[in-house]
C-alpha cells in the first residue's frame, strides 16, 4: 500500500487545499445542531424576531458553507483521483510491456489484464473515497463527540460506550477481507482467461459447434467467481448490519437516559434534540468509516497484486562480453541448452554459425523447439547453458534497444490491431508511404491491398478478423521488412500462403535483402529448401544439418518429411 503515496505526493498541494475546504464544510455542518439548541433554549424565549432571524440566517449560512465546501472538495478529490489513476495505469501498463517473457509467463496474460483493469479500479475507488469521506467522517465523529461532551457529559458517555464495540467488529472483519478479495481477484483472472480464449477462437468454436461446451467451461469459472464473491460479500456484509444494530442500541440508550434526565430536570428537550442530531451525524460517520474499511480490504488485495508486478525485476541483466566470439560470424549458437520450467530441457546442445547474408531454415514437428531457438536469439529468455552471439558479441551484452533494432520478426502468434493497413505496417515507426509500399510489394501484399477501395487506408479490425489468413501473414511480413532489418526472422509466417505466393516471396527476399541474415522457421520443406543451412529439430535436439541436397541423403527424417509433402519433387 505504501507505493500509493508515491503517486499522491506530487498532488499534495491539491489534496491539502481540498482537505482544508472539506474541514471548513464539516465544521460548518457540526455547528448547525449546536445553533439549533441555542435558538431553542436561549433565543426563542426572548421573543426577539431580529435575533431569531439572525441565528436562523447563521444556520442557513452554515448549511450553505457545508454544502458548497463538500461539493468543491469532492470535485477536487475527483480531479486528484483521475490524475492518480491515470498515472498508475500508465506506469503499470508500461511495466507490463517491459516484463521479461519469463515474468509474463509467471503472472499470465489474463492476470495482467485484470490487474490493469479491475485492480486499478479498486485502488482508484479507495483513493477517491478516502478524500471524500476519509476527512469528513473522522471530523464528524470526533467533532460530534467533542461538542456533545461539552453539552452533556452523561449523555455523551452513553453514546461513546457503543463506539469501541463498533471498532472491534469493523477491524476484526476487515482483517479477514483482504485474503478473501485476493482470492476473488484470482477467480477474476480465471474468468478473463476463458473470455479471452473464447473471443480469440470464436470462429473455431462456431465452426466445430462447441458453443455448449464453451458455455459450460465459462459457467465453471463464473460459478467459482460467484462463490468467492459470495463468501467475501457475506463476511464483509456483516459489518453494516452489526454497526446499525449497535448504533440503534446506542440511540435507545441515549433516549432512555435523556428521558430520565429531562424528567429529573437535569437536561433539557433542546439538548436531547441536539444530541439526536449529533448522534445521527456520528452514525453517518461510522457508516462511512465501515464502507471505507470494506473498500480498504478490496484496495489492499488489489494493491498487493499491482505491487507484485511493479516490483518485478527482470532477470535479463546486461553482462560484459567475454571477448571470445568470432566476428566472422553474424550469428552463432555455442552448445545452447534451455528449459522453460527448469526441469526437462526444451532444447539441448544447439550449435550452429551463420555469416552475414546467410539463410537458415529450421524445420521440425510441432513442439520440437524451433520457436524456442528464435526466442533465445532475441533474448526473450536467457540460456541455461551455452552462449548465443551476434557479430561476435554475447547477446547478453547488448542493451534491449541495441538488440531489438537488429531484428525484423514475424512470430507464430503475431497480431494486428484495429487501425489502417499502413499504420499496422508502420507500427509506430517513422516510415514513409513509399517505404511501406515497397515492403508490401516485397511481402506480396501490395496487390490485394490495392484491390481495396481505400487501399492502404483500409481499416483492419482487431486481430485482422476481416482479412484472410494469407493476407494477415503478408501484412505482418511487410511490417517486419519495413524496418530494413539486418536479421529477419520468419517463424512459421507463410503457413497460410499458397506454394506460388510462398515461392514468389522467397525469390523476392533473395533480391531485396541480399545483406540480411534470414531465419525461416517452418514445417514445409518448400519454405526452407533454398537455405544455406537447414536444421532439423526433434525433441529439442539437432538431428540433421546441412543443405537440402545433403539432408536428403544424410537425414532420414528430413527425407521422409520431404517425400510426404511433395513426393520428393519441388516446383521452382
């Protein structure tokens, strides 16, 4: 929770001004019952109309000051809360984007989504409530008690006797609330995960008529969330009824004692009226405090989850290069092994070297480790053993900006966002329309883009759902080419292309990127057959390496893949 104050510190002037205005309004509100008592006891009996009007006007002035003060302070509180929430979400989103791949795997995408949305909303609500009620409620409580003690100590003590019981109840229940709401937020993560999966796969769900199955899957996580929310709600919902009961008992006690005192002429009806008004104000203050305690439990649970992300440190530290690399090679892997979970190696003893301008093909079955090699090359993860070098330097010695600037990449699960085709290719970079069009032509995308009436200004829906699979892949390839990378990675990026388009793409890449090192990860032999070096991966190990012709002779698995796909023949 302490990190919240770091965001509020720059806003302290606004908050102090709002605090002062809130105090003035609250004090004015506290004076109204006191003035009423004075009028009933001391002014009316004088039958002086001018005095009655004067004190009545003073009461109206207090009411006006209280109203305007609360409105002004609440508006300032809303402004502070908006600035606070905006900065908090911005930093959390930025931190999320900069998390290492391993940290992202640990938190999971659905959980990060709910932390940026639901958790920040809970914290925002609490900060706003603290400014609106966190000042007014304690002042009403303390001020009301102080004034009543001055007016009549006996009645005040009767009223005060109920307060410790209320505090004990609120404190005891709120302590149980934090873990309960943490569990609720984890259930929200689970529901977000299912919703996210279903929205992304809606077409497959419809195509396979799995609507009922997905409804049952959603119902399961929804029911779990409902159960957790119900449990938290039942426990936290006890606060208000118990508080109301204790406050009502206090009112009964005050009325009983006041009736006795009035009968004994030790108190006046006007004092009793004032006490009832103050008791009402104190009751409102206590109810506000109980609401804040409930909000606190939600805020504390959410703040802890946000803090976990904000405090997460990257394990990808920059290290000093050992100076043992061979600058003759553009990329080299030296006995690289890696495991995602730290148990079984996902790739093991991978070694190869590429010179600048070479073409590397990586082929193998699904889950064999092909994409893992690419992720390690771009340092999404660090190797467990072995070294990866680019230009003779250990990739761990590059800054993230230096390393990523070398790559143009199309990953398996790449994405398009809701914007124009041109913006999806530019991707926030300062790239001219001519360069965009050139990249699109190289990626074999210019022709179908030109067929749209608005061309490169054609709007793409989120995820590119209004494009075919092949069109999406060609726009993604154009995006990778637009930055003129020195290392181009195509990770299963032509799976939706027909053989002719795939052949034209490879031929164009040969002409347009003669100096770039191109790495193609594929399951089709036709996509890698012209590479200088082809690696055949099986269960994380290299079981064959060489050119297409060499592998047909030396690698039985590669020859079987080639024969099964094209009957051993290729059309160039």
